[in-house]
C-alpha cells in the first residue's frame, strides 16, 4: 500500500489540477475530506510562502501525513501588487469567482491595456509530520484582459491573458496550462521533492 499525500485544499478546481500535475508520484493523493479533517486553517501570513507553510505544517501535524499546501494569487502592477495574498478574499469572504473577477475589472476600468501587467504566483510547501518542510515556487507573467474569456480554469484564470499565446489562462487546453501556469511550474519542482522523499523513505 502506497503512502498518502494530503493535498491541503478544499477547492475542487485546485484539487483536480493537482491530481493531474502530480500524476505518477509514488503517493496516493487524498484531500482533507478523504481523511475527515475539518480544521479551517486561518491564513495569517503576510506572504504566499508564510501561508503555504502555515497550512502545510498545521495539517501535517493533525493528519500525521505528508502534506502539500500552496498559497497562490494574482499581483496586478497597476494596483500596487493587489490583490496578492488577499486574492481569494478580495471581494469579500463569501464572494464567488465571478464576484472577484468583476471587482478586479472594476478597479482597472480606466487603466490602458499596456499598463495592465500582472503576475500569478504560487508557493508550494511540503511538510512532514516531523516538522521538516520543503518550499518551491512558480510564476506566470501576463496582462489583465478587459473581460472574462474561457471556461477551463477557475479563480482569475478567465482574465489572465498571455500575449504570446493569444489566450487567457481559462482558454488554454489543460496540458498547455499546466506547462505555463504558476502552479504548473511550482508543481514540477514539487514532483522532484516528492520523488526524493519517497527514495529517502525506503533507504
């Protein structure tokens, strides 16, 4: 029986992406629901890395499982880096993806296209119950579109536009998205860490 890897998210969209991104790793991926963990981790960090560490270490201790957590978000240059670590709560605690997208677009209404540069960032923390932790990250650079396009993503994906591809993140086929996205880049590094951990466990 293979060891379990807890993916510390309640987001169905994010969990689905990780099941694809981490396909082939020597672990069985499980969610907090699968292992009956109901703890809601309060993200008190001031950076993506701090929040990823908090989530990974808290749930690794509670579950006694190797745990992968990420914190990711959108940084818009014309808004001084907003929404940043507040990406999920930018339009309020109970806002939908559409609410967040519309709120962000309303703040950029008067900003010309060439000044709508933005960055998606993702930091992954992989924590062991012993307290050991590994950190890796990824980044995508693009522009904020003037309206949502595409159905393949979640969050801010429909308005994050890649000029070189001529599409938003949500318009990309999953195999291309996973190659160019912030989460895909971070997960590529996380895969190497997970294989290393698996090798160390059998020594």
